[in-house]
C-alpha cells in the first residue's frame, strides 16, 4: 500500500470512528431501582422519573408518551419502597424511558 493510500485509509477510519462515537445509542437498556422522584406531565404520562439502583446510582429519565404506568402508580411504588424495572434508550446524554414494569 502506498503512503497516500495508507493516509487515506487512516483518515477514513478515523472519520468513521468519530462519526460512530457521536451517534445515538439506539439499543434498549434496562435498570431496576427504587423510585426517588416522579414528576407528572399529565394524568397518564411522566415528565421525569428518577430511580436509584442497588449500587446507589441515580438515573433520570424523560418519557415520550405512556410507558405502562401512570404517575400515581409510580408514586405507589415510591411510597411502598417497591422497585421498578425501567427499559430505556440512550439518546445522546438523555435517557428516555420506553417501558416500566413491576
């Protein structure tokens, strides 16, 4: 491989890695934890949900529509000390909850 081809290859590889690092992670993730805070958007939707996992990490989630539980049901979990399983997506620096389960 000539120096020019090698330089172009390294440049293309670097650009690909930078692009991949800047892309949103569209895979689903899950975390289980205690409800720390619930902010309702409406009767059926959450504006904000914060949970604490077993290791003490706090996760803050936004939502886009109904995620399986109403804010009042999530508050029941908070008051009773019951955990929730949150399925979410990473969109840049934002965590978006897509589904809540007992």
